[in-house]
């Protein structure tokens, strides 16, 4: 097969980008031809080149979606400018993409996330099979500039791939294409570690991901404050990830300072070595109440951490409470989370057993290889092979 993978991002520092990289690498190793389409240069291009994955760059001007907290420019002048951008994309950019499709004899065009519409019209015009991945809840981080037009285009896909039941339910009424579920996969070799947690004097807790209100870092800090008052012994809390909202980061730092947490809370920022950092931790917390899937959940499980997550969204599809991880009621907030943290610190043997079962579950059910294999099988089915 000849496959075009269309990235929604130009940077590798996100789960969708690594899912694309893993899929491209798997397809190439299986003997298929792959070309990745980007809209501009960035760290993803560098990573693709380092791994020998062919990529092409086609500039796009119009915005398909914008951050949910930003205002899209309005007014007559802005409307005219947008028409010009749309015309450029549909005339010049789409023509370049059609040439790339022809040059590479593409059979399948796979758009990696609903956060981009690049290449969809070119694929439809060339009558190529179109697959569209649904990875995120729109309205949480991003919003469509023109929702009606966006959903109309997504619905023309030959198949939409939802990464969880939660995502499938989210788009069931808006995306009218055939929809299948394929769980996200994580590269087990990057994250797996055989180790024993909760064996040292200091317990290390981490939350990994973008620093923004919907990810719940403040909930963790409030829970950590409760844990500190329980007098269980030394611990560290690490906030790991890039800052999306500087005002929110300031709020977190102010809370830590005001509540005497400066010596146990560390704002580590983004890391180029997330697998190595997770292998240093004992407990990973997922505090989002609306997680589409939770790559961080699986990464934590594979790295051997005990994972404590909110009993909502895609997290409940990965963790079984008391078996492969611990869940807490989202309505319980920091009190419910603190109870779980305190239990784990007081019951290290049982916590280790749960973490081990979680690691085995992640290896067996959420490996990147399994997700990639099912995706290639979907391609074969669509092409009637």
C-alpha cells in the first residue's frame, strides 16, 4: 500500500505526533510506502528525518481550528482576508497535495486528528480512501472556526477512527461517516521498565501533560496539601509538561507557596526524556475529568507507576479500580484523590501488586504495535484487499 499520513501538528511533543511516527515506522517496516504531510517545519520534521520517514511540507494559510480561549478575528476586512486564505489553500495548496498523491501513487490518505482538515478535499477529489482519526474533545482545548463546515467534511471520510468509547459517543451525532474504535497505542520499548515502586524513603508523585486547567494540576496540589497534613513521611510532587496557560501556572505556584509546599512540589516543565522521568516516579496521577483516552495513563502503567485516575472519560476504559490502577470519583475532587494517595503510601505492597498488573495490562492491550496492526488491517479492508 501507498499511504499518506497527514499531521495535525508540526511538533513531536504530543501524543498524536508519536502515534503518527509509530504508525509510519510500522507501515514502512511492513513493506508499505509512506509519506507524511506537514504544513510547516518543526521538531516533528526533524524526528521524521532522523527515523528515515519521508515527509513533505505544503503550506496552508487558513485556520481549521483555534484555541478555545482565543477570539477569532471578525469584521469585514478579516472576512475578506479569510476568503483569500481559503482560495489559496483550495487552489494552490490542494494542487500541491494532489501532485504528491499522484507522484507517490497514494491509496490511502489518513488525517491524524480532527484538529486539522489538510488534504481532505484533495483526497476526495482524487477519489482516494480517506481515514480520519478522532483523538480529542473539541471545545476543551480547541474549537472549530466553522463547526458546520468541518463536520460536513469529516463526515465524507470513508472511515473515522475513534480512540475510545468516550470519543465515539462524543462525535456520534456530528460525524456521519462509518466509525470504528482503535485504542491509542504506546511504544512499549520506550516506556517499559521492570522495577519496584514505593521502595525508597521518599515517595515520588507525578502528573504529566500540558499545564492547563482542564488537566487538573491544581486538584493534585490540593490533594498533596491534604497528604502533607497526614504526616506520612517525605514525598515529592512533580508537575511535568509544557505550559499552555501561564496564568494558570502562576496560580499553581502561588498555591504551592501559600500552603507551604515549596519544598515538596517541583515544576519540572517540558522534558525530552519523559520515559526516563516516569521511571523515576512511584505514582502517576491523571486529574482530568474529560480525558479522550489518556496516553499518559498508559505511559505511566508501562513505566511501572501506580496510576491513579479520575473515574471519567477514557480513563475508565483503561484502568480497572483496584486491579490495574486506582480510580477516584471526579465529584470528590482533591479529597477523593488524597484518600487514594494516602492509601497507596500506607499500603506499598498492595500498591505494587496493582502497578504490576497495570503494567501487564498495558503491554497486552495498549501497545503501539497492536494499534498499528489494526490500523493497517482497516486500510486493507477499505481497499478491498
